[in-house]
């Protein structure tokens, strides 16, 4: 495994004056990550970062303030994905080998529930308004809906893409229109789900290989990266009409994007660069060179205005 390449970028200047890389932040107390790590989640109440791997039988707990390991939680098998439900203070973990979602208390990290879902759960989306967790079942081309207050299945949405082990993939929640948007890479589509009825209401056709999706509440648009031939294009979808309203070419290679809704900008990995997109015009305003090989995962912290990057292969 490559050395840990976790970094922070502080974007201090206004868009007009440019963007730059501030510094690289190594882990203060490096530790062996879970085997073939798959997912990160952040607990905003106690500032704990969770790291999971599908080749590990535990979840790593990291103190976000001290950047140090504070413990591990045994889960009995590899975890494909995680998501923290902030209102309920619960951590949801996709145990793909058992077609189960494991629910942990966000404070004690004790087991609260084990919820049976579809085949190979691998991605989550949290509807904080309706207190629901949406689970993408990659093996059964379905989405399972869990009531986060009672941790029980309340709906199953079938035929979300053709599947072949790839769909549905990444998801995001559009709070203004109360919809969940799911990617189906094999079909080159984005599926829109109405969160009130938990039914598919639209299918948006994009280019080959949709790999990342992100919602911007400022302009009520869903952004989707399609990595056709590794020359990725960014699609902007209006979350009200469920129609593509613009495309941005840029050689994107993202698995996870991040949005700063206050400044109305989107951060999109593109190889050894971080691309900054002005969402008011859907145009590229900056390309920041970063010392990360194949950067594919990015996160934004609104508390300190920093962008965190990691390579897309889990190094």
C-alpha cells in the first residue's frame, strides 16, 4: 500500500484572486489502516472519524482533534460503506457479506440493530428531514429504505439500474426537492427517487461511467462525474426538473466530490489536480496541483474552510 496521502487545502482567497495549495498534513500518529479500506465517516458530535475496510473485522476510530487512534469496534466482517446519521447519532455500516446493515450508537459504539437489506449493500444516503437512510444494494439493483428512528425497513425500491454488480452506486440527497439521486454506471443513468413516496420519478441519461455525485443546495443542482475513457465530464442536473442543464469538460476522475454551498463552488478531483467549479455559471475557475497520485476522494470542512484529499485507491 502506498504511504498515507491525506492532505488539507486551505482556500483563503476569493475566486477572483485564485486558489492555491496551503500545505500537506501527515497523520500525527500513523497507523495501519483497515485492510483494503473502503469508507470514511465523521461523527460531528464527538469529532470521531471512522475508517472501515472490507478485509478487516473492525472499524478504526480516530480522534479528529488529535489525529490519533482511540479504538476499534469489532463488526465481525468487512464493511463496504458507512454513514453517520447526525440527528439520531447513529453509525450505519454496510456488511455486504451478510446483506446486512449494522447500526452502532454514535456515543458508546455499542450495537443497536442489524437490519437485513438487499444483496451486497455498498452505499448510503441520509435523508435528515424524513429520518431515513437509503441503502444501495449493488447485487440486487435495489435501494432499501430504513427508518432511522426505529431501525426497520420501510420500503424497497426495485430495478434501480440494470445492475451487473455495479448499480446502484453512489447517492446523494437533494434537500430542497426531497429526492435521492442514485448512479447506475452500467446504464449511464442517474435515477431520481421521491423521498415522500419512495418511488422512482425520473431517469436522467448521462455519459458512460458515472462515478461520483454531489448536491449543491445553493443552486439546487446535482452534479455527476462521468469517467468515460478517463476523460471525465461533469454533468449539472436541475433537482426540480430532473433535467441536465449544463456539462463541464475537464478530465475529471472523481469517486467523491465536495461542495462549499456558502461560496457556491464544487471541488472535483482530476488526477493530480483539484478542480474548482463555480456553480453559479458551471465553469472551471481554478486547477490546483496536488501531490497525490490519482486523487479521487475529496471532502470539505465548513468549520475551517479546508478541503481534504486522498487518492482514489485507498492509499
